[in-house]
């Protein structure tokens, strides 16, 4: 009877210790897919960009015409992944994009409104 109790206690302790070793993945920022980036065109307004991508995680307080879309994952195993997209506006219209995404082939062709 006592050995069954010891086995159960050992098993319960092993489960508790293994649960403490598990680390979760931490996701932060704007997750963007290339298909959304492909919809961007030069001369889009702030509102049109927000409609396509959502609001940026960071906008520069000193350069309001620069928006930063940053996505970062910190995996439980210690690995990190980071992707960023930087949009530049001039007079309220999208001028350029750069970062870890491919610029759309049709980016330089404004939308017909």
C-alpha cells in the first residue's frame, strides 16, 4: 500500500516538474502576410493603408509620416523571429515601403479612384 502511494507521489511530482519546464511562444506586434502587402499602392491614403493592414504597432512621434509594422515571436525554446515593414508617407499619401517583405510589382501604379 505504501509503495503505491510512493509511486503516485513520484508520478505527480514528475508531472508538476515537467509542466514547469514548458515555455510558451510569445507573439507581439502586427502579423502581416505578403498577400496583404501586395494590395498596397503608391499614393494610398492613411485610411486606405489602415483598411488593408490595420493600424501600425509603432508610429514615430517625431516623423508622423513613418509607420512601423513589427512582428516578433519569442519561441519557448529560445529562438526569436522578427519581421518588419516600414511605410513612408508624404503629405498623407503612401510614398514607399521597405523591410522584410517583397515590394508588390504593381506598387508604383496608383489605384484608380
